[in-house]
């Protein structure tokens, strides 16, 4: 929701040609504009950093769990994986996610 920050990558942000739905009104950003506050951005950064640290620790410990994700009865993790032919994952390894989780993650 910081106009100066948005202007850096989208000079047309007042009626954006880059970000669909991003518009300004006389009172600020349109209610339909999907923008984040600095607090929300900081929360995402912190969660991302925590995941990076968690993955780093796993790598250092040699932990490489195979946990493909399943959304709407479709394995969305393996369809483009270059190792799917030699992977030893089993259906029990799959994690089922909801659409709500997909949007938040």
C-alpha cells in the first residue's frame, strides 16, 4: 500500500497497465485493489526466512523428505519433476492441500 514503492516497478499504478485490478480513487487505493500493507509484507518475509532456515537445517542433517502435494485429486508436485521416473515416493508420502491453503502459501 506504499505508493512510492509501487511506483518503482509500475509507473501506471494509478490505473495500472501492469497489475490487473490495481487502481487509485480520490481517497486512495480502490477497495478491489489487491495490495499488502508493510506489516503483511514483513510477515511474508519472516515466514519465508523461517522456511529457508528450516530447509537449511534439513539439508545440513541430510534430511530430504519426499512429500509431494496433492490438490483436487491431482499430484501437483511431480508433474514437472525431472526425477519422477526414479523417485521412490509412495501415495502415503503425499500431502493433501486445500485450495484455501494454496492461496495462502
